[in-house]
RNA sequence: GCCGGAGUGGCGGAAUGGUAGACGCGGCGGACUCAAAAUCCGUUGACUUUGCGGUCGUGUGGGUUCAAGUCCCACCUCCGGCACCA
C-alpha cells in the first residue's frame, strides 16, 4: 500500500517551498478529469457486452437534439442521474447497457440552411461534435461504440424499413388533410407557428388547405396503448396524460330520421339515457351530409357560416372560447324514441373529426348544449334528476351527473346505468343504433413538406392523363420527365403507392444545395429531379417527396443501441431478447405524450411482427424536473438567465458540477439553479482531497468512525438504488465532516469512501484510488458491503414527551428495557416539572424510540 | 373547468406516524493575514430567559391519535398538462 504522498510537512522550509507545495497538493480537477476521461475512452472501460452471468439492466436517456446552442444545464441533470445509477449497478454486478446518440433530423438545421446556405448535414455534424465533447467532458460512462445518429443512412435505413412494415400491414395510408399553408412564405406551418390566422414569423396570412399526407393508423392500437398503460411503472401524471390523450369513451350511435326522405343522420352519444331530452341536433360544418340537408332558403346563411369556420385554424376555432355560434339548416329530424320533431343546426362546437360529426343536443344535461340552447333560445327539457322528481325551478345550469330518469316514457325512474344498457339494446333491436366506443386519439400525420428528414420509401407510376397508360418512353432525362409531369398530359399516380424494395434501402436523401421552399405546396425534394424521377423496366416513376417527421427516428432508437452495427436487421434477436425492455428511461416531461405514445405504438407493431419480445418498450420511466434560472424563471435567452455548462465546468470541474446537479434536490422536482451551490460541492471535493493527505493508518478505525462509515455505505447504497441522489450526497458530506476531525485516516475508511463516491464523482475517485496504490478503474470495484450491526448506535437519545410536548431527553444504551426507560423518564427533573401534582394516566414506551407520558388534572 | 404534482428557516432542501429543519448555500462571530481572497473553527427558525428552560412554528380551518410536516375531511395558493372529444 502506497502511503499518501501528502505527508510533506517534513519538507525543509524554504520561504517559498511550503506555498508551492500547498499549490501542488490542491485538488487539480482540470488535470485529473482530463486524465481519467482519456483513460476511460482509451481503455473502453464502459464498453458493454452481453453477459448472461449477470442480471441485465438497460438504462436509457432521452437522446438530445443537437442544437446549435449546445448543451444547457437541464440536459446533464438526467444524464448525470443515469450515469450515477449505471456506475452503481455495474459495481453491484449488473450487466449494464447505457448508450447515447443524436436525434439529429429536424427543422432548425433546415432553417439555418435556408438562411445561410450551409447544408443541414454539415450543421448537424458540427453540432453533434459539440454535444459529444460537452457530454464527454462530464465524464459519463456511455458505451460510445453504440452511438447512433438518426441522420446516418445506416440508421435511417431501418427507420424506412419499419415504415415499409407499417405500409405492408395497412397501417400507413394517404389522406387529404387540411394543413396550414402560408402562400407568402411558400411553406406549410405547424399549428404552433400560426397565430390568429397569421404566420408567427412575418405575420403573413395562413389558410387551411387540404393536402395529400401520409398517415399512420395509430388508432388501430388505441385499445392496446390504453390498456398497456396500466402495466407500466411510470409517474401517475404521465400515465394519466396518456390515458387522457387516447381518450376512450363508451356510448352509442343512434340514427335519427331526417324529414323529407333524406335518410338518417347518425350521432354518437355517451348519454343515450338522455335521448328523450334531445331538443335539437347539431352537425359539424365539415359534415358530408350538410349540403343535402340545408333547405334552399337557408343556403346562403349556412354557406357563409361554413366558409367562416373553414377559414379558422384549428387553434383559432378552439381559442374562440365558449362563445357558441351556429346556423339553423332549415331541416328537421325525428327523435326515434318519442317522434319529436327537432331542428338540425350547424355549429362549429361539433367537431367533424370525432364520433360521427353530428350530435343530438340535450341542453338540460350537457354544458355545451346548454350554452348553445341559451344563446339561440332552444327548448331545455330535463329528463333526469338526482331523485327522479322534476326540478322545482327552471334549470340555471345543466345537470350532468347520473341520477334517475324522468319524462322518459317507459324508462322513467330508471337509473342512468340501467337506462343506458336497456336503451342501447333496444335501439340495436330496432336496427337504428348500436353500442360504440370512440377515442380522441387521431391517426398520426406522418409526412412533412421538408428537406431534412428521412425520405419516405414510396414511389408512384407516371401515367397519361388521357388514357392512364404508363410513361414508358426511353431515353428521357429526369428533367424532361419533370417538364412532362408539369404539363397537363402526364401525372403522378399518387393513388398507387409502391413500396421501395427492402434491398434498396436506405433510400438516401439526395444531396442538394437548394433547400429553399418551392413556393408552391410541393416539398423541397420535388426540385431534385435526378432523384425524384427514375426509370425501371422501361417505365418512369416518381418518388414520394414528403419526408418523415422528427418523431420517426426517435421512435425506435432504443432498439438500434442494442446492435448498432448490424446491417442485416435493425437489431439481432439475441440482442433484443437479452436487453429489452428498457429498465429505466429518464427524460423530460415534455415528451409525456407524443414521443412516448408514438414509440409505444411502433414497439407494439414490431412486437406483432415478432421483431421484439416485449409488448412495451419502457418498463420504468422517470421525469427529471426542470431546472429554472437563478431568478426562478424558466431559462431562456430572452430572460438572460441561461447557465452554460461549459463555464461551470471550467470553474468548478465535472465532479463538482455533477454533485451539484444531484444535490440541488430530488431528481423529479423542478428547482432553481444557484451557482453559489457549486462552491459547496467544490469545497466538499477539496476537503475530501485534503483528507487523503492525512497519514494513513492500517489499524482498524475506532468504533465511532467505523459506525459512521458503515451507516454511510448503507445509506448511499440504498439512496442510489432508489435514485435519491441528493440525500446520498448529504450522507457523504456528513461522513467527510466526521473524518475531518481525525488525525490519521484509517485505510478501511479511505478505501471505502472512495468507492462509494465513485459513481458520483468518478474522476476524483479514480485518482484517489490510484493514490491508494490500486489499479484503475475504481468503477470495476465491487460495491462495499456493510455490517448492519454497525449501522445502529449502541447509545441513543430517547425523547420524553408529556402530553405530546418534548420535556426531556434520555441518553441510554440502545437495548435499555421498557420499564427502565419508563422509570428514567418519570424521574427526569424537567419531566417532573410537568407531571407534578397531576395524575399519570398512561405511559407509552416505544423501546429505542421514545417515551410518552399522559397526565391529567 | 378537468387531470397530475407541490406548499417546511433568508435560500435549495431533509425527516419508516415518534426529538421538525439533516446536508448545503447565505448570514454572523472568531483564527490565519499588513490587508483581502481562499482556508479553518464556532454559531445561525422566531420570540423570550443571565442560565436551565419556556412559548410559537411545516399554506388555511377542522378531525383521528399518547404523538401529525406525515393519516382523514374541507378549503386556499402555485407549477405542469389537457381543454367545446358529445
């Protein structure tokens, strides 16, 4: 065992030497951290291989979008947590998979390209390099051999492959969907980019325009996605959000006959028990039957209303608030249960895309119908009350609870539940209704009119407009084909999508320097004629020019990590079988719904295809809380409260930074940044460093410090296993405070302290380990065990309460029996002050805990 | 409005129903220094007492209990998400 070199007190004291010596003995984090980071990379200390002799644990971070701004302090919060956890599990003998990669397709790189002409691939690689450098500077134990990049063709080959499987299963289809088209910008905008019907940037008008889009039929998995939520070890809030997003609701569809031989209008309702109270009907402005329903005298009004509704963006239609608008169509329908004649209105509070796009309105028992009926003076007829008795006065608000029916013919007096069951059955018998389950969840619009995304591996025949014959002229150039398609005699047969053969994947994104919007509604790829048009077997075809959304690459990246270099399959069966599911997934709550839902959807499809062995991808999910600025506000450039990790690392070092990020509070909590706190963790490390300058003692530590050590090992192990990093660090600070008082440092303490610190502050731990004469890496040392007997004190302090108030403390051996405690408590002079002259009604003694005396009088 | 989470010193936070405020930041006092920084030692919930001690104290109001930050009921505030889904 090498003694610490720090025993330099004996140095002959030249006036300068002691100072220089002090300097040399300081914790030089910059040198130490660089040294060990290099060591880990060069020795591939954290490269992971399948090892069936150890329990496997797959710990996943949400991989970042490598933005130009670089890392902010929020990123390393989750990454530090998982790193500590992984290092800890390795020391506990687990086979740990812990990878990192880049979610690198996306809008910012493309916008930057439009502004500067720099190709998105260049920007992306530069940003990735920055992120990688920053992440590595934090000393994380990722297996860098498994790094993935969603923009790498060897990666998106498999994103495309998954799309083809979806297509072949009928889960990918095309539809005309209204999008936000901004003619001035010549581009399609996301809902977030539109405000008050104007583009967020520039304030140009935006119109809703139907456009051909690729859709994924996530609704086919609605039920499975919903029921699967129950099996997940996720925060309740996130699970609730997923359930809410899927939005299952049970009810019935009912046909209403429309007057004038116009057939029937079908509605969806969750309250068929209120059918007798339907006093009017409403259909959505986009309803297919609307045109036929409107009576001639009403056409002008209805058309104007529909036109106005169409112009509003989805968001505006919602932002308009609860102010109800609508127009009578002039037409009536017949209530199937009581033959009442009720008017049909058109109103935009009914959504075209949900249920049947039409409702029966029961104003007495529905908030929205009530507001509408009040606004347009329509009748409100109660058909339900808490006790089945009519309401004494006119309703001032709708009664929406369950209760007993009234005014409902043979059903009067029936409970809501019973009524629903019976009427649904009866409607079904009469052939005018059926039980029905609806979901709020919509199919996923999967195409983007952008350049920087995965090409969708689909192509289409080019045919003659006149007679549909395929374009099979040989000797044409792609540009000539483009010209022909742009005339009106040839067209791309979008109705006949053909999948690119799997052997031709990846379908690479063409290299171009023209990412400018086309100015029409065509995506930028439509300008890459050489890529777009190709001849095969004498016929000409056009490729799909839409690209995939950013979600695509992040939907399945956790699978590619398992076997990132496999060019035969997205990951080998052996790898997926060994590693899945992800045991712990850590990331921000901003992905609570979309990313996690889309990922679960793809995973379930892959499960059905037999590609993965589990039906859920992420068994346990933890959301790290947001880190706010020092002012308690969300960090943002405009507020000027952004903290740059590079600055922090330079001044405090990675170990102090990691400790601080974890010491701030519970991982899940939102908490404000305080750079001052970093002085605390840096001071902790300097004092720790100085501790190892004390003379080392091979003798056993004294009882007190020994107990402190064992308690700390127990506490840090337990807390780390449960992701309670803040209290684990506090415990280590406590141990250091105890050790500081020592004159010599027992080796048992020196070694174990370094080992339990290693997951948290790995650089200094490695250095101390080496100083103690051991071979690196400390990360490979088994987690120390502790003696439970040493974790309880033999002398304890017992509080004594009189009538619930603390009146004394007894310092006694831990095993002091009950009766002795009681006698001591009652004999305590301060306790006696409060029992004197009173009757002792009861004495409760909890051995090892406390004594509670109850007095009366 | 609905769903989820949280309210504890000057600040971040800690507490299997059993001594509230661990640990850290900041403050105060002291040591070292010509001085300052750094470092080290002590102290630090409020009020009160020379001291021992006492009173109050975990968003508010009730309740259960020998004992409540913790459990129950009602409410208030803040944060996050959803929001005309019939």
